[in-house]
């Protein structure tokens, strides 16, 4: 069992909480009032941490091993355990209680710095919608992971050991500071469609709590899991050491909109209104992984000639091979939608309105399509993006179309698309020549990527940017990046090294 001391500040302000019933109107939302918010120095009934502290967290664990036949040749092993860990330190929620506010100013170049400093008092902090952070007053959870495994170990011929196992873990109550269950001031879906030109409308005018921007609070509601089949075969004797490993695994969880990163609490859900819509393959999801390593003493064929035996006997061969299926391109793409760029396309039939570029028409944005700025706009999937591929092509661009109909968006999570696989094999041969009892000279020939296998790769540039262009105002919006989805770079080459090492 474990007790976690809650995070708190040393000044006695305490983390802030938001109570909707105490919100009045937008006139009282500026610093330092922040109506609707409470913290310890304002209300001593609010703990310094902002939420109640649980006394103990139980972390049970157990394991078992059983020799099936009593011979030591076939053994079953398994176990399960729960592991809690303290949420990482965060400062969100302390700024509000300290009465601070922020504003984005422009220009901010060095040449205009003196001008900015002299006019700070007239920048109108109170007129800016603040986005105060808080913590969940009802959430006393801490993240935890349940880990489990089941393995069969079997002795095999040729002095080998075969292990076949299932391993997995499930992580729950992971911390989130944005998105579903965290952002209390989301613009409702469809709210901005009432504006004459939704693409120009101010989202802050459509929030439930006017005067505030996003009201994100730290809460624990995210989850992820990993499950895998693992197989290992190992052999060891005086002539050779060999080990081979294979893993078939899947990593799933709540993904976020930030830069293709792994589960990250500071980023928002792609769909902040439905957490389940954000569940899918993680960025690090690699389905197949194989590795082999070996060291073999080569035969010593010379027995009647000391000079020849000195040069030809006693050589060792060693090497390794790695094969790994490709990365989840969707997961590593910018914003998880391949950085979709519509190039200010406008909605059909809206040419009589003025858009954000000064030309006529309503720009295609999440505000004009979905009526909210809270949901990311994604491309429409029209077919299997992994079908009908050309040479070194991994994504079929023709399977994506631009959203240009009000109310219709692409899927929250685009299909997982796995890129080029990784393959590498190294090989070396060496021999030690004894000079004295404590010193020796080693000759080695070593080749990296000795099979000279090329590796195709895709960058975050053109190959990973989904770009659309509209030919005429209100006309068709077509995919305009011919390089999208194609591996453009071939890397990898054989490198041979001749080495001499003296050990003393």
C-alpha cells in the first residue's frame, strides 16, 4: 500500500477549483475575481491540493511457478500486479489563485520591445477572455497500471530453451488537462452555425461560461493498454550462443491531438465530447518485432601445423538481425490528420460572404463545418488508404477528400496506416591472438548492414502533408500533393570495418 502526498504550493494559495453554480456573468471573470473559482486562501474549505487526499492506495501482486512433470523441463509461470505512480507535478491551477492573467501581444520583436514595455498598462488585460486552469475537486485518483503475464518454458533438444508467453498491461486513471471530462467550457457542436459567417465568428461568444476561454481542469480519465504474444528460443553451449525473439503486440489507448506524440496529458482529445471516439492504436504501435543474436566458435581444422593453426583456428563468428514492422504513420503525422491543409477553400454557395482572407466566401473550418472550434476537422475517408498503391507508396491519397458539407467531418481517428518496415543485419568475424598470459591482440572484420538492404523512409515534409486546393471559388476541392504517401528517401548502406584491438 502507498500514501501519496498531494501536490501543493509553498505560498498557501492552493490549487483552484471551478464551481459552475458560483459563476455569475462575464463581468466578473477577469483577474483577480475569477468568479466561479475557489481556492484555499479564498475559501479554507478547499484543500491546498484542490481535491481530497485518499489515505492509501492498495497495490496487490502475486505470482506462481509450477513444474508440471516434476522434471524441471516444463514450467508454467504467471503473475499479476497493480502499480500506482504519482501524477507528474503540474502548475495548472496555481496561476488563477495567485491572481495572474496573461495576454498575447503583437508586435513582439526586439525592435519594438521598448514600445511594448511603455504601453503595457493600456493593453486591456481585463478585456481578454482568460483561460484559467483548475483541478477536479471530486477526483482523488492516481494513475495505475495492472501488469500480467503467463509463460510456458520448455527445454528443447540441442540444449535449447523455448518460452512462449502472453504479456500485457492496462493503465487507467491517467491524467488529462484538456478534452473530454476536463474542458468545462467547450463550444457546443453547431453553436457557431448561427453566425452569418461562422469562419469569422469569435468562439468565445458561444461558450457556456461567457468571459472565459477554455476552462481546463486536471482530472484522471484516460486509459491505455498493451497486449502481446512473445516467443523466445535460446541455445547455449561451448560452441555457440544463439537467441531469437519474436513479439506480436498491439498498443492501444486514448490518443490526443498534439503533434503525433504518445499519450500526453497536456494535449486535448481529438473529440472532446466523446472519449471513446479517441481510442485507437498508439504512435508506438509496432505489430511485429523479431531479433536474433548469435556467437559461434568456428571449427578448427588444423591440428598438425602450429603456424597454420595459429592463423586458421579459433575464429569466432557473431552477428545480429533485427526486423520490425513499420511505424503507425497516422499516429506520427502532425495533428494525426497528416497536417491537412485546405488552403482557405470556401464552402460552395457562400461566395457572397466575406471570409478571413478578404475574398468572398465562407472558409472551410471546423467552425463553419461543425459549428464549434473544439473538434478537429479531418479528411473524409472514401476507400481503404492502403489499397491500390504504387511503387514505394504507403498511402493512397485518392482515398481522402476534403470536408465541404456542413455537419459532415472525417473520422475522429483516421485508419492506422503502417509504413516501411525496418530490417538490419550485422555480421562480424574475429580472432584473439595471445601474446602473454595477460595480454592479447584481436583482429576483427565487421560489417554493418552486411546484406546491403535499403531502407525506405518518409519525412514529415511533403510525403506526410495532406494538401487540398480549390480551383475556383466554391468549386471542387482536390488533393494537390502528388508526393503524399510515397517514401522518397532510401537510406542504408553496407559498412565494412577492419579492426585491431590490443588488450593488456
